[in-house]
C-alpha cells in the first residue's frame, strides 16, 4: 500500500520543545510533544509518555491520508486523534518513511523500523482456515486428516506471507493453530486408541442393548424437550424466585461462561471489521477481551435479571459493534464476514472446550483408571460434572463443568446468532446474500426487530429453530463418551 508520506529527515530532540495541539475523539485539546525518544501527551493534570521502544505496541496509525487516525492504546490510557495531513506531518516525519516500516511489501524485512507504529493489520484466509482445521485435530481418526490439512495450510501461509509487521495478526493466528495442533494430535492419538479398545470390547454385545447406544438414543429423544432450557433461552418457569430451587454455583459458573463468550463474540466482530479496513470499532476500544467494553447495562444486566426475578424465560444481549460498511473495500462481502465472525469464534471456542475436556479425560484414564466421571455427556445444564476416585477430584470437576458449559453455551450461541431473525447476525448474512429479494424484506422488518424477536421467543419458535444446535452438540458428547475407558456418563 502506497502512502503520501513526507521524506523529511527524522526530527531532532529539539522537537520535544515545540508542542502541537491535537483534538481527541472527545473534543478535548491535548498538547503533544514529539521527539525521537518519546511522544508526550499532556492535558491539564494528565500526562502520558510513550517511549520509542513501545510505539510498535501502543501506537496505531491508519493507512489513509484523508484524514490520518492516530490511536494511543495502553493499559492506563486509550486516546484517538483524527488529524489532517498538515497536522499529521510532524508525526510522519518522526516515524520516517512509512513504507520502510515494513508495510510496503517491496521493502525487505531487514529495513523495518522497530519503533514504527502498526497500521491496518492484514490476515490471510490461509491462517483462518488453518486455525479452523487445527481446532478439529483432537477428533479420533478424522483428526489426523484435519491436522494434516492444517499443517499444509500453515506451510503455504509461511511461504506466501512475508514477515512484515502488517501481517503480525495473521502470524499470531498461525501460532495459535500450532498450539492447537500440539495439543490436539496427542489427544487424537490417545482417543483413537481408546476408541478402538471400546469398540472391541463392545463388539460382542448387541448394539441395540449396549450402554452406548442406549445413552445415544436417550439423548436423541430428549433433544426436543431440552433445547428450550439451554443457553440464554428457557421456557417459562413455574413459580417466582423464592418458589424455585436453584443451583446458584452452577448459575454463577454459567453466567461467567456466558459473559466471556459474549465478550469474545463481540470482540470478533470488532477485530474482523478492523482487519477489513474499518477501524471505527477499534478506535472505540471494542477490540478487547475486557467485558466492560461490551456489556450493555440494560441488555446484559437489567433485562435478564428482571425477567429472572419475574419467573419467565430470560435472554440478554451485549452492546452491538458499530460497522461502517461504506469504508470497506468490498462492503457486501465484508459485512457478511463481519457478521459471521461472532458465531465462528463461538464454534471455535466450543471445539477447543471439547478438545480440553477430552484431553483431561484421557489424562485421568492414564493416571487414575478407576476414577469415575458423571454428568459429563448429558446435554442438560442443571448439573455439575462430578469426579470421584482420584486426588483433586473437586477441582477437576469444577474445571470440567466450566469446559462443558463452554461447549454447550458457545454452540448454542453460535447457532442462535445464525438464526435469520433481526437483530441477530444471521439476518445480516441473509440480507447481504440476497439484497434484492429476502434482503429487502429483512430491511423493512429491521426497525421492528425487537418485537419480532420477542414474538419468536415467547411463542417457543426458537425451540425448533435451535434444533440444528442439538445435532451439532451430539458428536462432541459422543466423542467424550466413546473415546475413554473411564466409567463416565
């Protein structure tokens, strides 16, 4: 990407005595002092110093020149400035030629300025596909194929993507995929070994009367009745708060998992928009795993609590991520990808949760073969996973409970958000896929989206719309059941 950047030499330290006045996103004036060693921001009693060795991590500069967007993001401060080319000229002089920082692919990597700020991060689709296949590496037998495909994609990514800092996020995704492969392949090997043993042991029994098929059949029969009790959805409960028995520990664990899952879901929307060229959500601080940046006081706290106290079915939502599709290079395609990013990351979290659960079960089967795990493979949310017959059983049961809740909740959040009812993500996908037919209908209905959503919720329409989630849950639970010699249920 080319930039109209002045070729003036790096300013001297005397520049630090010449304050500039910048206006931040809150319309507050700041005095800015620039020098090769640091950037200082001052306003009244506030003063922040960003040393040169931290620019690469804490300073972000948009690649557009009309205007330039500069963001200073650190643990103690987050400031954004929109500068005209004239205002940005001293800063650009300080950073030197932007293309020398590794953002122009024609420049070799060894000419990078280590202190230059990061511009728009790029992510190769190869990295995303490699991460997706790596998350399935734990599956017995088929996991070896998924791992091989992921390794091929990682190899191609390494050859095609240069080591410039603009591809930093893409390389980090590849590193995460490598971590999943390192965890998943040994788990898959042990799970395949356990699966073969279990199949040999059960081959002499009549399949219709084996415990495995009995439990599987029971799971299938219960699917239509349990779907309304999962995730953030529930049937109307009988009685008020004081007339119902609640497992408050499990409720707290579920709320923590839901909060983290919603946070990652919204952060995925924001960072995907940033990758595609819209940094508005990033400048608002939404590219973060801090739940406070995504919580909607009414939708995340007040509404669910009020519905719970009233004894009716509850639901909630996080603060939506703003997207400016007009700045995207391909607005229609970009909006679809941004909408799919949230459910996609929920499915990734669900797969990783099953991987960790299966890994724990395999380790327990190796070191405590007489241990027993209960409530692990059921689809119900109402029970803790109990571990007996080994040291630290309570701690391990708590970890397994959190991972099981993560698997169930993230799976349902993914399929729930893919339902094409406004304001859910699936409605945006359908609207952009068919803009001249279904899209027009959804666009007309969208102003009344909350009424449509409430009507679907209280008529139990979601009971049937979420049936695909049940079929997505079954393979993970059956893998847990079939791939361990432990006595689990």
